[in-house]
C-alpha cells in the first residue's frame, strides 16, 4: 500500500493521542512517542515498497511462463509479495 507523508503524520498523531488518552504514556512523552511511531510507519512503508519492487522484478523475469499458464499476474504478485514479506519479518 502506498502511503504519503501526510498520512504517516496523521496516523502517528492518532496513535499517540490514543496512547495518551489510554494513559499508556504521559502527556510529556507524546511528541517523542509520535516521532518514534512516525519513523516506524515510514520504515515499514519503505520495506513494503522494496518488497513490491522485488516482486515485480521476479514476475518480469517469468512473465512468459505466467502468460503461457494463464496465471493471474496480480495473484502471483500477491503470493510473491507475501512470501518476501514473511522472509523479512514484515507483517502485511
């Protein structure tokens, strides 16, 4: 999934506010936690983008076989993406 920086900031803010309202973190820690959450989301989004690019590379290498066997490109993409994510410890 593609995610832009505005969405990352929005998600980090919402998560942090929820942590504060649930009293899991103190108000004074909120900005530090929000920054950490934004970095984690950014890192995960970058990892997912890299996995997607690799999945497309793999599929391009085998495009003739995929077409000959009538396999759905999208379905194969999702299978390869999930396999690569699992290998890298990323939960999609």
